[in-house]
């Protein structure tokens, strides 16, 4: 699922489609894929393929952060997501 999200994000071997990308990242994120959780969080922060939603961004970034992922912690801090949880 993560790879499909990645391919749709970059248009690798297929037409770029951020809505499909978000869908597949969500599938992978729900399965615990930290990279998908971070990417989906970014999509919600910037409204790429999904409606901009800082609460949903905070949810997914927090999930990734709870695994000890340093990138997720940086995103959490940089975008001040604590106030959206």
C-alpha cells in the first residue's frame, strides 16, 4: 500500500494523483507504516489530495512520533501540532 501511495505522489509509472496517493498512504498508515503516517500527515498539513486538516495531520504525525521516529518529532515540533490533538 505504501508503494502505491508513493508511486501516485510522484507519478512513477502512472499519472500523478494525490487523492489516490492519500488513499494508499492511509491504508499503509493504518497498518502501522511510519513513512505512510508521516507522508499522510504532510498531505493533511498542506491539503494535498485531501482537505487541509491540522487535526488529522496531528493524529498521523503523533502515531509516527510514538514509535520514536525522529522525523515525526521534527514535524510535530515544526508545525506545532500539539495544539491540534
